[in-house]
């Protein structure tokens, strides 16, 4: 009787294991076997199935020698599906959890690409643009001689132009509604933070213009004269600068004439009083 029960229990266990194996073929696999199984889907470009398997490996075998490989390919599976939010999160996890992994440089580079892809047009919120900027700086600090350096430099230039334009357009709005002090703040930000962009050059002219409108003629004269000297190729703005400088001289001449007239009037009044 006991022997029959043992045989029955053994049969049940075998049937259960067989059923489970059919439902989950990776249940009894080693970390390496599971990784190779996941790579088959990745190689076939079945990235949805691949990411599911790589995700399981990262949790089930987090301390194994394939954990960092699985983490990278998990991130790259999202990346290849253009799910850049998930990809950036997984690339970040790889860099933080496996700093010595052979995949770190690629991950940091793909972080730059992911955030750049997420970066929207300049009028919109620039959260991901600033994330891209931080990722770029990190990449350049860690891998200044990388083969990816030219592409990263190009992305940096594009991002700087976008952020410069965002601040420049804000300055232009304030200038157009005659909020010249606020406009100058934004122009200064463009000039300081994005000095290599064309918006920085234009900001220097418009900063001088704002000081002209504020009747701070000495500051306006210094800025506009320097603009004419530094950017002779900016023919239209140079012409505008020269016209403003001419107007400033005329206004200053009128101010001096008015002051002299008032001084003479005061001197005459004082003389009459003394008499």
C-alpha cells in the first residue's frame, strides 16, 4: 500500500514538473542557459520577448556573471523599440549597478542618444534636454577620446542651440512688451551660457538696444561699439547698431544742451538775487 502511494506521488510530481516545464521552459535553466535563451529572441529582433527574459535574468540571477550583460541587452531592447524613457532608466541602472561592466561606455553613449531623442522642440518643457546635457557632460568626462566623440559633440551643439533659442525667445518677448530689465536678464543668460551660438551674438546687440530704451546711454554705447568691432560680418545688426549710436549721440547732445541752458538760467537767477 505504501509502495503504491509513493509511486502515485512520484507520478504526480513528474507530471507537475513536466507541465511546468512546458509552461516555463526556463524554470530549471542556469543563468548562462537563460541568457543564451534570451539572446535568441534578441538576435531574431523579437525585442518584446527578449526584454521579458532579460528582465527575469536581472532579478533571478543578479549576482551572476551574466547579470550586467542581461541588464545591457534589456536596456538595448527598449532602445531598439524606441522606448527611450524605459531605455534610459535601464541604461542608468547598468551604469549604477555594474560600473566595471564592459558595456558601461556603450550605455553612457546610448543614454546621450536616448535623452536627445526625448528632447522636445524649444518652446516646450526642456526636462529631457537638460538630462541629455548632463549625460553628455558625463560621457565627455569619462570618455574624451571615444570613437563616439564627434557624434556627441554634434548633439551638444544642437542642444546648446535649442536652449539658447529658448532663452533668447523669452528675452525677445520681454523686449517687445517693453520689459527691458527682464529682457536683459535673459540676454545675459544666453551670452554667458551659450556664447558659441548665433543667439549669443544677437543677444549682445539686443542688450545694447534695451539699455538704449532704458536711457542708459553709456552702457548702450559700450555694448554697441563692441558689437560693431567684434562682429563686422553681422551687417544688418552692425548697421542697426550704428544707427542707434548716432541716435544716442544726438540725445546726449540734447541732454547736454538742456543742462547747459539750465545752468545758465540758474547762474542768471543767482546773479539777480545777489544784486
